[in-house]
C-alpha cells in the first residue's frame, strides 16, 4: 500500500519533507524518515497526485498537479515549525529545489537524490523498465528496489504510451530548474551515482556550477533508485548535516 506518511512530535522545530519522483513512492524514504524522526524532527513523506493507483490514474496527472500538491502541503505544515528541510528523489528533487524559492516555505536546506538536469536512456535502462513492468520472475536486489519504489500499477504497454505527456513534463521541469538555479540560495546537497542508468552524471556538474551553495556527494556503486547500504549511510549523514545546519 502506497500512502503519504506524516509524523509530528512535541517540541520539534524542524520538519523534513520528502518528495518522490516519477512513478515513485513514499516507501523510498522510510529509513531516512525514521532517521530524521529519531533526530527530533517531524516528518512528512508525500504521495504525489496520480501516484498510488493505476497507470490510467497516473496519465491524468500533470506537472502543475505535482507542483501544486507540494506547494499546498508546505503551506499547510511550514507555519508550525521554525524551518523546513526538503528531500527529493529524481524528479521530486527538482520539485523541491523550485519550491525552496518560496520564502513562505521556510526552507533551510535541500537534499537532492539522483535528480536530473540531463537524462540518459541506455539499453540497460530500457531493459530494466520492461522487466519491471512485465516480468514475474524473481529479481535481483536492484530490480526489487525499483518494484518497491514504484507506486503506479501498469501491466500494459498502452498505459505506458499514455504517459508521454508526463515524460514531456519532466523535460519541462528540468528546463525550468536550470533557469532557476541562480536564484536558489539555500544550502543544497547534491547526490549522484556514477552508475545511475537514468540520470546523466553531467547533472551533478550542472548543479555544482549553477547553485551558489552546493555540496556534492558522489556515489560509486548505487543506481538510480537502488542504494547499496554503505552509500545509503552516507546519504543519511548528509541529511543529518542539513538538519544540524
């Protein structure tokens, strides 16, 4: 079951808001949310519009829906806290970075996980996607991570074709983010893996060159939605450093 997660706690001054990416799920942040909560932060892990249901449900959602949902949730929770930390995976990171431009959101830091300013589509990525949709055979750890991360159910190629507008929205969001980079002044930690099969590693350099306060964290073994344990620990440390300021 894919559903949003919200946990408050008495005395919390900071809330950490997690935003998944294209076809993603709040499940991707379970361990990071627990880490932040144990550090006396409130946590909110979003489920974006169109996610958590069928492929046809997803085909009815657009970029404006995703942006609007993040904006409305931040406006709802930010007044109760001194500051907000945003954590986004892939497309969700781009949504978070743009949301940080709104002062009312009280964003003090952003953690970007595998967020794209350039995409790549090698045959390995295409094969992984087809296996994710159609295969019922036992999978390796990476494929299982992708299956667990996906909140959109689709068993037909037709449903995927219906997502062409949503793919175009991702490209529009990448362009918008690149234009907005000079205006982002909050500390931002940019995490990219050299083995990411979806996001071009050049994205990391574009973030580094475009942001005024960027810290880079390069992973050697992880993939786009699958992080090996040792590198997942590095991500956890990066999150705690943002929380500590």
